[in-house]
C-alpha cells in the first residue's frame, strides 16, 4: 500500500512543480478564457497549425482559406490578443509567428490534471484487460 500524500500520487519535486504551475494557470481564468475562445474557431486553429511550421505573412496565411485579407486580419488579431501569436517587422512585411510557451503552456498546465487522470484510467483498464482471461466464445452466424 502506498503512503498517503496530500498532493496526490507522489511527493516528488516534479509532481509538486506541476501542481503549482497548474494552480497558477487556473487562477488566471480571464487569460484561459481568451485562449479557449481563440481556439474555438477552426480557421484560427489551422492558422496556429501553419505557424507551428514557421512564420508566415498575412497573405500566406490567407491563401489556403480563400478569405479576404481583412477577415484573416481579424482572426490574427484574436490570436494576438490571446497571446498565441506575435507580429514581427521585416522591411515591408509583418510576419506572424507562434508564441512558444506563454498561453499555450498555461493551457497545457490547466489540462495536465485531466490528462493524468485519463492516463491513469487507461492504465487501469489496460491492467484489467491484461489480467482478464481470454475467453473463446463462438458467435452464432445468421
């Protein structure tokens, strides 16, 4: 039997750090609301996926969607306001790039306890299925 721990499954420094970071992320609900709102649109999620490959101009981001530049600019403004992307300045262009860490890291920290819970449940299910004897049942054919 494992000893009781008020922090959950273990008291390792990593576990404590994860929980503290998760708590910090959860105490900033307004920021998380902005991030979830920004991610709620499939076009914005596709823009983020594209920017994960590298920076791009507004025209490059607009091309796959067939949307007008003002429409893409509105999507970009939402992503910028949520802190998910930033705008650079190069000569005559202003390429957008994904912000590494920041709000996405906060979102990941907020999701971590849920992910851990599901992983534990899947591990328990897997252990149960491994122990269960395999039965040879014959199915009736119609």
